[in-house]
């Protein structure tokens, strides 16, 4: 397996997932506070 090829794809996918969950948790927190 050539990890130098898969690494950027994996990192960008992870970044997208983290951004998605971060935005979701912020929305949930705002709803709880309101």
C-alpha cells in the first residue's frame, strides 16, 4: 500500500468529518442554551 497517496485523501476526509461534527455540536449547544 502506498500511504503517501492515501494520506491526503484520508486527512481531507477526516477534516470534513470533524468540521461537520463541530458545526452540528455548535448547533446543538445553541439550541440547549436558548
